[in-house]
C-alpha cells in the first residue's frame, strides 16, 4: 500500500502539517478580515454622514440610499462632546452586541470572529470606532451580521482552498525530493544487503558507500565494516570447520591406535623386568592422557551439542554416579570425594548432559589435587533460590595458573594442568548455556578452586524467545 511506504507517509504528513500550519494562519486572518470589514462600514457611514453635514435637511429616500450603500442602519457621530444621530432607519431587531474597534486586543478580535461564524442567526450589532482624519471623537453605527458572516465564510473558504493548493504543491515537491534524496539511497542499501545475504562469502557483494546524505553515508560505512568482518569470520569459520573435521578424523583413528597400544602396555606392565616395570606406569599414563585428549577432541568437534531434553532429575543421584566413576580413576591415597547435596533436591535438566558437566568439573578438581601430590578433597554442594538451582564444585588443589584463568572456557587454551587441553571446561560451559544457565569461576588460589553453575527455573515463553 502506498501509505505504508516512507515516501507515501511523508507525503501525507506533509499535507497534514501544512494544513495545520494554515489553520493557525486562518484564524487570525479571518479575525483581521472581520475587523477590516467593520472599519470599512464605519468609513462608509462617516462619508454618508458628510452629506447631512453639508445640508441639514436631506430627502428621506436619499438618507435611505446613503445608509444602504454604507451597509448600516444608524450612524451616530460624536463631535465636540456632543453625541448626534446623523442618519437613521428602522432596525429589524434590538442590538445584540457592541464591539469597540478602538485598539482592541488581538485575543478579543479572534474570539469575536469565531463566535460570529458560529452564530448563523441574523442579528443587529453596534460598532464603535475612531472617525477618519480625526473628524470627531468617535463614530458609532448599527449593522446587520448576516452580510458580515457571509463575507467571512467566503473569505475563509478562499483561504482554505489556497492552503490546500499550497500544501499539495509543497508536499509533492517534498515527495519527489525525499524519493530522490532518501528513498532511493535506502533502497540501494536494502538491495546491497539482500545481495550480500545471498552470498556473504563473496567479497564483491560488500557495499560501497556512495550516499550523499551524511547519516546514510555513515550507515553505509558501518554496514560495510560489518559485512567485511562477517565475511572474514565466515572464511575463518570455514577453515576452522575443515580443520576440525580433519582433526576429528585423525583423533578417531588415533584413538583406535592408542587403544591397541594401551592393551599391549597392560601386558608390558606385568613384566618382571625392573626397567620395564619402572617405565610401564609412565607409558600407561601417557597413553591414557592421549586417549582422553582424542575423546575430548571428538566430543568438542561435533557441529553442535544436541538441545537438552529437560526432565526432573535427582541431583544427588547424578553426583553419586559421577563420584563413583571418578573414584575408580583417582589415586585413593590423595583424593577424597564429598557429596553434600541434599538427597531430596530435584531440578529440571538433561540427566546425560548434567552428568557430563559434573564429570568435567569433578575430574578437573581430582586431577588438580593429584598434580599437587598432596591430599585433598573434591566436594559438591547445591541449593536453590526463587529463580534458579545452583551447583558448586570445590577442590582443595593448588589453584589455577594465571594463564589458565585468562583463557578460561577457551578450547585448547584454558588447560590448567600440563598436558591438558582445556576442552573439559569449554564443553561444560556450552552444555550449561544450552540449559539457559551460566558457569563461572568463583575463586581460585592456594587454598583451592571453586566452580559454580546455575540452571534457571523459569521456562522462556514463545514471545520472549522471539525477542
């Protein structure tokens, strides 16, 4: 629809605003016209009274003709403090109102003019003014209102028609100016955006700023910068995707090879040769770390984690399962596990993904304690408030190095221990975000490290999700 377009609405608004401006001109113009009309009648009446001054006795027909030409019923002239009825005729009705035109306020003139137009009944009014050329103290006439009202309406209609013509002409000029200066450049920007959206990897489709309007030119430069960055990011993402696919394939095959090597190493470990017995545990640890890295890389290398399937889950039971699994891999002399979660605490989550989140956090705590080679505890606490459930994993390890804190949750850069990949925290953070929650490092230092993540209780409505 035409009015839904920018130029169409601009045209309609221009006509509306010009008409509103003309209304503010119309009201005082009509008031001024009414004042001039009455002053004109006073001047005519004064001229008619001159005939009587020249000849004290005039014919009644001539008197009637003079009053008719002046458009009044009676003329009173005050000269030398004497009020004298100069010309008179029969009035059809008594005087309804008196208007004094000797320096009247503008507001009074406007109010009287609007009241005159709003009163269609025939009335007789008295008008007082100053005589022309100071020929007396004042002149007073009585006159009918119908000719005055008709003349005011005719004058007002002429003004309205002229205003409409001016507004349409002005709006038309502005319409074409807006289409040329604003709409055409905006359509050019929209066309460039559509072209870029069709093939964002094609650098030739990036917009080239050309608008002459400063604001549009700034928008085009901002769009160009955004498109340039996006194209670069898409290319980098494609390279990373290709690299990730290759790494995933290599990790998959390497994991199989290392699994076989792990089986052979198990047999070597039972050898009675003291040199072999001394080297075998180191070999086993190296192979185990390599297998773990391959598995983590394969898990992170997926295109995306599946959306969580939310169900009511008993948190204490999940924590118990994770602790039992970690206890098998832990050094029992160094690491102890403590489950402080209330047995009756249930929350809404994906049980498998919740297991993976807790497994990564608890494993990191266990490995930190083992790396310090001193006894420590990994404890899990949980609670809830009105908005969310929170789970806290605490270890008494040596704390995280500064570099690991700077690259926290960054794959392959946030590892806290030697040989670590940092994928565990990255995967855990991604799974928590999938639940609508957040994972954060609350504190770390020589006394230990605390990670906490929260899962919201509220469910996002469709309208909020759209926003």
